[in-house]
C-alpha cells in the first residue's frame, strides 16, 4: 500500500497545472488504496463464513468432548465407590478370618494342654524306687549287679 506524500504548500501554489497533476496522482493513489481495501474486505467476508463454520464445528466437537468427559468422570466415580465398598468388605472379611484363626488356634492350644495334663495324670512318676519312672520301659531289675559300685 502506497503512503500519500503530501508536498509542502509552497509547491502547490506555484502553478495550476502542477497542482492538478499533483491532485491526479494523489487521486490515483487514493483510488488504488480504496480498491485494495475493498478487495481485502470481500476476501475477508469469504474467510469469515469459513471461520464461522469452523467455529461452529469446533463448538460442536467441544460439546461432544464435554459430554464424554462427564460420562467418563461419572463412570470413574462409580468405579471408585465400588472399589471402596469392595475394600471395606475385604477388610471385614480379613477381620473375620483373623478371628476365626485365633479361635481355632486357641482351641488347638487348649486341646494340646489338655492332652499334656491327661498324660501327666495317667503316668505315675517314681524316683529312686524299684518301679522305673516309665512303666513302658524295659529295664531288667532282677540283675542289680551293674548298679553296685565296688
């Protein structure tokens, strides 16, 4: 785009023909500038319609993405709630299993102590007597010669 060069007023007042030539040059520059602006404006109008249609398409895509985002967020929240519920159930079941193990272990320990006390009650223990401390052991008490010290 050409920039208008305005001559000083002293040049314009010298001659009438020179002044008319100067005006015709400036008129030509103004007409060219205005016509180029109209051409740009008409091309911008075409671009505006393209931009508007692209903007509408982008808004529609944005709306679908927002809907998908809301759907995915709600699904994630539902899964989080189900996971929390499952974890709570798992913890309560683990507590029940631990209690059951403790009860079973206590029963086993009680049975073991009961058997031990029953065995102690059944076997009489005698020290330094003629009857061995274990009745089931096979010690020959008839030959006591190995017991005497010489």
